């Protein structure tokens, strides 16, 4: 990479490295300028170079995942004759023993060999003949069988350093959690409102469902965003473990909260309302709300119509719909008018026997009830929800 191609931030970092005293354990970002069979040389800015052992970045076959021109993170270990030694982690060689205290004081990772299982955890060999102890709870993010770890080389952080290195308590989990957090934060930066993602339902509550997206990122689907229709019981439409497709409706980075919508990925019933509910057609519905100007009747999930109060009294003037109707009551209605652009349907009752239900709900303004128009596509998940909701409606 040429100097004129470097970002302003990279130039600032180089200036800082050149003009400041590097302390053991200090972490830097540096450019790889040369890779030899034994060493990797780093450009620290100006005429200053650092180096680290090639074997730190190579696999068992001797292959390395970095190239000249890449930037890597490394920890400063020591300086001799103006040569600065860096590391990505303290290795297992005997010369590394002298750096264990610096590793403890500066949170530099160390490489260890899981030798055997002992009471409470595992015995780990560090830097040749130095022994450390890692409790079961600090080996990984999840509980695994002991055989999963035995005989493996792993990276640890020193939690306790005593008796001049003869007493070491180690943790691999703390490094894994740190790595997971970095991945999660990096992934969050790629998310934006309006994105459609797949996830898994991890918990259900009276206020909505939490969905695990990926890399430990979770979001909440509020009850109002579960379906185009009214949902009384979240368990009627979702179960823990369900795979769902959701759209990000809001991201609050300050509060670290992500709001999701399931209904935005389901077909909007108003897209086909003209085919199902045309003027003059007769349907059966259930009263779901009473207001001072009329009664709302649910015709299908996500589709409600309004019977104006003037049409509820059988010619007799009434002060409120509750005088002649109740929430939960089933009745036959005729479609008088459909306004798809405003998402409104005007209804008229058809005389007949109506079910008496002793339930009621708070009054609500009509305009706040009408959902905003949105675009969505049909899919198998939408069909599943429509089927479930119809089943719930039939039981009521």
C-alpha cells in the first residue's frame, strides 16, 4: 500500500507509534511489509519496523492466512537494539516464559496445550513446562464433553498470576466472549431499517416475541407487528424455535434495541380485498370494537369494516352502539362501500339472530385503528399464519 493511499486514520496511528514509547502489552494496528520463512515484518511508520514469529499465524500445514499489504493487530512485547518484537499471543516456546507476567498484566493471550482433566477443570501446559489451571466454566462458551478439549492447543487469557508464574489460572471463555462481542458489534453496523432477515424465535411474552438473528444479535417483534389481524394469544401463531422472516422496522443504537416486524413479510390482506369483499356481497363477521360512532366488524384477519351507529338501532336512534351490540357478537353484514386507498369498508347489518356476549373493550378512535399502507409479498409463512388465525377465529 502506497503512502498516498493510506487513510487519515492510518497515518495518525503511524504517527502515534513513531512518537510514543511502546509499553509491553500495548496493542497496535500495523501493516505487513514482508513475510519470510521465519518472521513477519511490520511497518510501524517512518523507518521503524517490528516483527513477530511467522508460526503464530500459520496452521499445522504451514499455511498462513495473511499476506504482504494486510493490516493486523499485535501486542508489543520487547525491544532490543531498536528491534521491536510483537506477538498475537504468547507462544509455547521456552523463551516465552519471561513474557508471562507481561501477558497477565496486559491481557495478552497465551497459547496452551490441554494436557489432562483434573478436579474442577483442566491442566494446561504453557510455554513448555509451565502448568496452568482452567476451570470447566472457563473452557468454552457452552458446556462440552471433556474429550472435546483434551490434546488440543488453545488460546487463553491469564486470570491469576502467582508464585512467579508457578500458579496460573486461565480462561479461554473470556477471549471467545470478546471475539463474539466484536463480531456482534461489527455485524450491527451492517444492519439498517427496512432490511429483511431470517431468524429463530427464542422466547415468547405477552408483549411480543424475541428473535435471534445471528452472531448473538436479537430483536423484538411487538404484538402489533405479528400479523395484519388482531392477536389475542401469541402462542396461537408462534412457538419457540420457529424459523421466521422479519423486517427491521427500527434500530435504536443508543439503547441497543432492534424492533422487528413479522407482518411486513406477510401478504397484506388489503392487496386482494376487492376480490373477496365487493359491494353488495354478504359475509359473517365478529364485532371487535365499539366506538361512539359505530361498531367494527372483523371479516378476516387484518380486514375490519365499520357499521355506522345510524344503522345499528333498527331505525331507532341510539346514543352508543353498546345499547344494541357487544364485542364478540357474531352477525351477518352486507358490504356497502370499499375504499381500498383509505383501507375502509362500510357495512350494513342484515337482520337476524345475534350471539349475546358479555365482553367489552375500551373505545378507540377510528383513524388511529386503520393501519398504514405497506407493500409485502406472498409466501408460505404468510399462508401458515392465515391458516392459524382462521383456526383461532373459528374456535371463538
